[in-house]
């Protein structure tokens, strides 16, 4: 059996988006799902998180840090839409995130757009770039797909390096927050925080809606067994492309949001290590779950930030160690492991 | 029901969360954010943080009766992290002053945060002259070197020494481009010619091709408008291909750590501009000896500048009688700096004007003690080394 | 006389340099191709292993005065053994899984290795001298080529040829190839497949380390030297076809030349040209130049 054949005929149970970490195709797209609908535990977890997000500034969590976390969580959720629910591992997602960040920054700073238009602009660019990448890459499988996305992301990086508007390695600095819809000034962190939280919650619910819709079901079928989907008559490439575009657009949105929060966009947003980080976030949190990317990004961002002033030199080593441990012992990620634990408990009782 | 309690909680909460203004009591906190773990870790890094701590200790550990605390963080060359750390410290730790380490992108981001929160930001490590030009703020001080001074010092000194034709090997990066642009301007203004230039991608591993092009140009000077790993690899290859026999090499951004890692055989005769050298006088040697005892290597000019900038700030606070940023900035811009690092003054645009030097790397035989690498070629006075007032793009300075 | 606007002399000089670099790329991607082709592991730690080889040579010289020629043999042995340890401890748990897991694990390993070395030795890098026998340069007429670079070409090509021969033409190679296609059957014939797999990863690591020793006199021995090269090397292997030894050798050489030419005509793009080529090749030939299609 040739290598290429091996790549496509992988036993689905061992694929990166392991089917045991996420929904069996016949129920509504929920982690923890049972035939009777979402479990009580799940409801509590979601409400708890919602309260936490809404009350964060009040209970003393630093708003700028939580905003940054939400932006990266959104980025990870967007990435997971492609990896966890469609089964495609892209190595170039930083391109969408970073270009969204740059374009939004430029539109708001230099073209004088209001913030919500800037965000939309970033998302549109992300989606457009996703279409471009997708058209080239979608026909390939596995590692070749990943490498094409990496190569194209490198070209985007090069473009960002050369283009004048990005400011090179100095970055696009000094992006003002402006007034939302021309009315609500976003300068204060608290106001900005609730806007970001609202956008994040909206997108999160949007992703859930996509995954649980019939379209999402087809995506899952493609992930599980692509030849069967083809034999059933689905235009698999079109579905994959659409998933790619959606994922890229949301990543672009996350990037634009981040520019608005932090006030700048820099080359580290389009660097391939950013693509690696989002893979780590998804893996750590649990590929193919809804909360997984959120938890995973929370852990990674918190680690980088808190370790920055304590053990600065060791941050990369710790991240490397997390990768290793995750792949060896923790493949389902935090949320996936919890789900598996619940399943075992249910099976025993 | 849940919603009402939530809303009530929010209302109370929002009321108590006020603006994070700077308070004038409690410890005086100095923050230091730099690259601690990547390419610039040796020239600044954790040792730089320690220098700030030494300065605080040597100052007596207290200023205006308040204890001095030093916070440090690794920005991992990510402006996101630098900016959020700066914000967090200013909002939650009542940071009095922020010192910016290497990497211009992070420094620009932090200077904006500092301007927004009204705290002094003193940049030591970054090279971008934008900090005191297009992006100047009333709270930013650019203390050690910048790309303009490096270019001017190397350019004028070498042209005056008779090296009229130049070829640039430039890192394809904003700072590389500005080094080349500034140096070319100086060369042309002084009657020299730029025979050609080539841009190489950052972190290129092989320079042989670019060097061959440089050699073919037959220029007298090969100017390296790059830094760090790119500079050391290019320098090594230049020696290997015999370029150093026919062209004089000028490094536009070279630190003593680079020379040390290359060794004198590869770097003999190299011309470089810098703001300080450990062996330049007794006071510097004293500082260097103390550094060497702890780190087993000599300090770079940035590490010396870290010590100096902290001391200067503390003196300004003492003179102003408060840590209030506006008053401290006024004190900083009116006092004279005179310590082992350098003598000079901070200008209205935030640029610290001090002397710069053109050094030449000694040969193996001339070097008598470990790390005895440089000899002074010329000293360029501050008003000639940095951006002239007339050319400044900063609105704070009156032309 | 001019070619494409530059003098013939200069053109030939750049071509020569491109070939030198290409031979080096070929050698470096060889180990990666061997590991993927035979073991289905996407070894992202390859850059770190290359760095370890260079550091091993430097440490041996610095601490024990072991010279270059011994280092050429010893460093690959040391790193190869480490490779075997890595395979036994980490990688063997991943067989049968999606190869992308192997990629993520080896990526994590590379971060750890580089971080530790960076902490210990700093980022500036260390200098490794060119061995006396190979110092100096030869005037080829159109350019002066340092002797050491000529040696790199010769050594790389020799190693590439040797490895290709070993895998494609000998019985050991046949066992290896058979073992990765159908381990159970080969094992039933009495061949110790797990041992072979372990040694193969070790050999791949040794090849990376050998490239590191070859590189040490040319570029600074720094903990970051591998991460700068790793994605280019990956690109070479992918373009050549992920299982094909011949593919990565030919692609390495070709890419060295293409990159060299780019350095003359559009130097800023010389680091991204690899990726442009990769996209073009993968669109036209989905499994790479010499890869086998399903």
C-alpha cells in the first residue's frame, strides 16, 4: 500500500478528530449529548461560563486580559470548526487571523472606518483569503493539505513583511478604538469588554448553529467517512470549501477584534508559530468539542501571560512539554477527557 | 430572576471599578519588559533586568521615602504580550515607570500604552528612531542608541577616513531598511557613493550568494545593515570567502556578544558604532567587573544603559519630589545625565543626546585580556550623532 | 558576456553556490524523507536534531578537544542514540494513529530541546572553526570557492548516494521497506520489525546530526539554527514526494539552485520561493514530484 493510500485510508477511530471525542452523527451536535437532549451538567457548565464571562470585570479579573483571551478563544473555535468538525488540519490559519488583524487595523486607523465596519472588513478578508487557499488546497488530503496551507500562509507572511501598510516588524500601531456605530465610545476597557464579550458569545452560538445544522451533519459525515459521503452523492469538495471559508472568515473576525482590543497588528499575528499555537489550543482543549477550544486557548494564553514575568525563559519549553503530554496521554484534550470520564461513569451505573 | 440579580451585581460592580489612575503612595515600581528567551536574550535579557535591580539597590532601595520594586517580564518578541503586561502593571500594580528592552515592535506598542496611561516609558533596547519621530509622545524617552545614530556615526567616521564607496547588505526588515536609508543619506551627504545594495530575508542561513554580489561591486566598504544571527553568519561567510581581504566591513548594529561569539579571527578590523564599551574608562571597568563576577561575561552597552536609565529616573523623581509623570518628565528633560554609561541630556522629543563611538575590533595579537576586543576610532558628539532638530518628525520639538 | 543581465562569471558563481546549498538541503532532507518514507512519522524534531549534531561537535571540541573528523562520526552516533531513545519512549505509542500526531509530538520535542539549549548556551551562538585540512579556497576561474564548501558538496552527495543505495538496492533496505508496508507479515518471516523501526529513526536522526556537523564551520552553532531551516526542509521533502529518497535529493539540489537564482534576481523573496514552488508542484502533481499516487 503506497504512502498516499495510507494517508487516505486511515482508520477513522485513529484520526486526529477522533469520533469518540465528539458527537455520533445521529444526535444533535452536543458534547455530553444523550438521546434526551443536553444533560443537566452541560447546562450548568454553560450557564456558569456565561456568568463568568459577563461578570468578569466585576469580580476583579483584568478586562484587557480576558478580552485577549476571548479573541484567541474565538480564533481557536474557528479553527476547530475546520479541524474538529470537518477533519481538515490547516497549518496556515495565522494567515486569516493576521490579515484580518492588519486589514481591520488599516481600515480603522488610516481609512477612518468605524470599528464595527473594520471588524466586518477583517472578517471578509479572512473569508476571501480562505476561499483562495481553499480552492488550491481542498483537493488534497492529510499532510499534503496541511503543507499547502502552510506554504500559502508563508506567502501571506512574506506579503505582510513587504507591504508598506503593515509597517513591517514595527507593526501597524496606534489603532484607535473609535465609536461603535458612531455612537458608543469604546475607549474605556469596561465598555470594550462587553462589546467583545457580546461578539464572542454571538459567534460561539453561531458556530454551534452551523455544526448542529444539516450542513454541519454533512461535514461530520465527510470527516468520518469521505468515500461514503461521495457515494451518497454529496459534492464533498464544495462542503469542505464552504467550511474552510467560514472558518477563515471567523478567524479573520477574531484577528480584527484583537486589533481593536490591543490597538495594533504585528507580524507575530501572521507568523507560522501562531498557526502552531492555535493547533495546540484545540488539541489541549479537545478537538471536536465546543468548549474545548475555549478552554484550551484560555490555558495557553494564561500560561504565556502569567509565566512571562515568572519563568520567562522557560515558556517555550513548557509549551513544548504540553504538546508532548497532550499527544501521548491526553489526546482528547481537557473537554474530551471529561466527556470520556462521564461516559465511563454512565456505562458503569 | 437570575437576570435581575445579575443586573444588580453588574451595576454595583461597575460602580466600584473606577479608572486606574496612578497613586502617589506605596512602592515606586519600575517595570522592565524585554526578550528574555530568544534572539536578543544575551545582549539585554535577564541580565538587563538584574542591572535595573542593581541600580535600585545602589540608589539606596528607596526614593522619596518609598521602597523601590523592580518587575520584569519576557515579551517573547510578541507585542501582544508586551502591551498587555504594560497595561496590567500600570492598571493593577501602580507602575511608576516602564523600561523597554529589545525589539522595536514591542517598544512602539508599549510607548502607546504609556502615553495613554501617562507613565514615563524609557526605551533602551529598541532601535527604531520612530520612537522619537513619527511616534513620539510626551512620555517616551529613547535612551541608548537608535538606527539614525548608528548610521550617522559609522557613515561620517568612515567617509572621513577615506572610504567613499559603499555596498549595503541589508536585512529585509524595517530596521534594516532604515539603517541602510539613514547610512546612505550620510554617505551621499559627505561626498561618498552607494555602489549597490542587496536585501536578504531575515534569518537567512547562507550569505555566500549575497556576499559574492557585494564583492563584484568592488566597493571599499561592505556595510552590514543587519543584526544578531544574520550579522554573525554573514561575517563568518565574509571571512570564509575572503571578502575581508578586499573590502572593509562595517557592522551597523553589532554588540560585544556578537564579536565574542564570532571570535577575533573572524572579526578583526570590523568597524562598528556603539554607545559604550566596558573597557573605555575606570568607572566603566568597575561596573563591568561587577557584572563579570556574576555572569562570567562582559556587559553589552544595553545592559549598562539599563543600569543608567534606572538611576537617571530615580534621580529625576527625587528632583521632582513626586512620581507624577508630567513632573518627572519635566525633570528628566531638564537634568544633565553624567554617569559611567554616558554624559548627556534628554531632548524635548525624548531623545537622549549623548556621545557615540566608532570602534574597531582588535586583532588576536593586540587583545591582551579576555573580552578586550575594541579600540576607539573616533568619538562623535551627541548633537552630530542623532537626528538633528531640523530633521525631526516629532511635534514636541521646536525647530 | 551576460546572461539574464548579469555577467557570465557572476552567473556561474551563483550557480555553483546554489549547487553547494542544494547538496546541503538534499542531505538534510534525506533523514526526514527516510523517517517519513519508512516510518510514516512527520519528524518535526529534525531541525532540533540537526542543531544537536552541531552542538555535539562544538561541545566535543570545546570540552575534550575532539577534532572535526572524529566529530563527523561521533556526533551522529550520539544523536542517533538519542533518536533511538526518543523512538522507544515517545514515538512507538503513536504508530497506527494519524501521522499528524507524530508531527505535533515531534514539534513539542523540538521546542523543549531548543529551549533547554537556549537556556544553557544563550542565543548568540558559538563559533566552530573550519578544519585545517579544508581551509583556504580554490580559484575556479569564475569564482573563488572555499575548499570547505566543496567538501560539503562531495560529502553530502556521497551520503545521499549511499543512503539511496542502502535503501533501494540492498536486502536490509528491502526488509525495511517491506516492514513498513506490512509489519506483521515481515515479522512472521522472522525479521525483528520493531528493532528495525527503532534503528531507522536513529539513522534518520544521525543523518540530521551529520548535516549539523557539516554546517557547524559555516554558520554559527546556535540553538535556533534548526528552527530557521525546518520548514524549508519540510518543503523540500513534500515537493519531492514524501516517501521518495530520490525525490528529496533531486528536489534539494534543484531548490538550492532555484533559491540561488532568486537571490540574484529578487533576493528578498529567496526565503519564500520554496513555498511558491511547493504550491505549484502540489497543484500539478498532488503527491509531489516523485511521490506515488494512490
